C-alpha cells in the first residue's frame, strides 16, 4: 500500500477473518432490498445453522451488509480471493459479487455514504425484522458509534467440505475428454465420417446445426466439417452439403432420431431435453390462442365466483390450468379451512390434497364438518355409533400426508391425474439436499411448482406461511399482508400467478379474504365468517 497505493496486483498470501455479504439495492425498492436481506438472514439460520448471535447486520447506507464467522474455514493462501469468490457466489447467488474482486472494497461500519447521506449502521435482529426502511434511515442519518450487544459464545458450524478449492490446470493429455454440453455432437464428430458411412449426410446436418447454433461462422463450420470428413467425401460434395445445411437452418432437438442414438446422461440437456428452445412466430401464437379460446374449461378450471361473490366488475375470477395460486396468512387464521371450503365446492374436479401439516384423521373430520355442517362432537358421535358413510360430498378428493420430494410430486400427478393439486403447506415439501445450498428451499419450490403446473397443465394451490416480520409491527399490531409477506425466497411471489391473503384477528371469527396478486383479473376483497369452533365453514358476509 505504501509503494503502490492499491492492493491491485498483490500476489502474496492472504487471510480472511470473517465473511461479509453485500445485499445491494440495485434497482429494487427500499422495502424490497430489506425483504431480500431478511430472507438471506433467515437462510443463514435455517439452512446454514448459524446462531442469530453470530450474525452481524448492518444497513450499509443503501443496501445491507451481513457479516458472520468463516463457516467454510478458508486457509491462508495466494489463491484465497479466487476460492472465496467461487465459494460464495456458488452458495449465495443473491449477493453482490463486486466486493469479492481482489481490489474490491466494502464500506466499513459508521462510514458515510455521500450519495444517500446516510451512515453504515449496525442493527439488532429485532430492529432488522420489525423496523420499516424509514425507521432505519432515521437512525442511519445520525453519526454515532452505535452499539448492538451480541452474545458470540455459540459454536460455529463447519462447512469446509463445501468450499470450492482452486483446481490445478489439467494436463494436456486429459483434454480430449468430452464436455457436458451437447455430448451427442461431440461423439458424432469424434467418430468421424468414415465410421458413419450409412448416415454421413444425416450426421453432418446435425453437426452443422450444432455449430451454427453455438455461434460459429460458416467458415469455421466448414473447417470443422473437413476435419470430421477426413477425405471420406469429396471436398466438392462436402462443401455443397455444408452450404445447404447452413442455409436450411434446420436444428433438430434432443428427441431427433439421430441425436437419440448418441444421447449421453452426462449431457446438461439430457434430463429436460432442452437443446432447442421453441420460438413461436405470430401465426403459431395465433393458432395456440385460437385453440385456447375454443377449449372447454368447465371441468379443468373454476371461477371463484362459483363459491364466493367477489363482486368483480368483469363478473369472473377464473383460475386456469397451468396456474399456481398461493394462500397466505398467519398461523391459525384459517388458511387450510379456506382451501378446504373451496375444494369441497369443486365436485366436478379431481383433487389431490397433500396435507403435510395436518394428519389424515383431523383433515377428514374437518372435511366432513364443512361438507355436512356438523360440529366436531357430532362427527365423533356419528362414526362412534357406526353411522352411514358421509363421503359422497368429498369423494372427488384424494389425500396424501407423507411429505414428498419436490421431483416426486410430478410422478404423483401422472399417476392420479388430478385437475387440482393442493400443497398444505409448501414448506413440508422435501428438496434434494444437493441443491439446497445457494438456492433456498423455497426458491426451488417456487420455481419447481410453476414449471410443474405448466408441464402437467393443472392448477396448483400452495398454502404458504408468512414471516414473523410480516405478521406484526414493532408495536405488536397486525400488519396488512403484501406479496412480500411470504416466508422465504421471493421466488414464491415472482412465480405465482395469484396470491390470496386471509387476514383478521384470532379473537374474532370474521376474516378478510383478498387478492394480493393476479396476472389478468381485478383484485377483490370479501369478508367471511369462520366458524372454527363448530363446522369450519367460511360463509360470506
């Protein structure tokens, strides 16, 4: 520093005392960056098992800095910046990676941001979760060595096995191993034209299509074709076909009869068969929309007006196949009861209900209470006296109470062929642990359920918890829910087609049901009476 006035170009050994994550505001709102930061701290506690006392939270003057002990146990070395950057960007993609560059800077506590005129200020966990951005700005606008007491005596988890270590360069002799990108084309090329005599022209078309798709020029594609050909075809015939294939522009996908012969599980496209993404022109979109309009949705969709009079000026609030609808609300407010009330009314639809919090006995009793208008004691007495079956009104509903893995839900859909799947609650879904780091469970679930709804063309209901910060303000008063109130990743709000909130006081039986998000319909708000003490029915007021 004395000689060069910068750390740029320094190649000596480096150390790391603690990890600092920068959650940058970017183009987000003040509330948005605060919410993303809260989700990140929750992830540190839930996924990375860090005690809250070990996590230091700072408002940086614009975004938030989250500091915590070195859980990856980085060792001093010349390559430390590369290892830190590779590790943190892999497991924490939501962070701003710019400060991780060798000459990167990050603001120190109590320093002044000349753009926002605010100081980097420490926050307690209570302040971080309960304060509004405006309350944080008020404190950050005053200079002072503000202290936040923390107990740092807790043990620090060891995730050194997840550290991304800089690897030695591969030897030249090892470089002939195929990559994982379009392995079928690599195999075809390596075999050469002579070994593929019967299919040479078909193979060449696939190779040219692959080279063109990845951005090669015609000249480089021709050079590669000559290397593959190695004299098998005359140079005139080879160049003529390469020109024809290039101009034709045909790009066979993963399900192509030739590519299938050389398909390899190592390929990154093997699972989803997504080498070629279909691009639709206006005519194709028009025909698709024409088919949509002509489709009979009476048995595979429903209008919420069938169940509640939501008083929409358009007269409709229809939920279509392919849509994901989340129901948000505080614990005990009646989220499950609302969804059960809707399901019972949809007799024409086959419903698969994944009850991942409530056992099947309690769920069944509540279904009967709602369907028959009976109290808990009446249901117990009826079945205790060997009464007749009462399942006629709920025989369209199938229930599973074992927490499934995210990927296996699609197999259940294919097996039972429902039109509506209810997941109550979404945090009961298991996620493959090899994919949980760096991407939160809720983010995987949010993205996975939306893709699943599109692929299977069904409706998915997700009952989702809200965060503690979303439930109450710093005075202990109930707050209005927003699309940001859901627990975990923002992927839930981003990937949902609709979000419906149920709000109210647990001391009364009146609930407000309102839409927080809808892609194509008007918002609505209705009051219902929730008779939790008797039959769990929700009757519109």
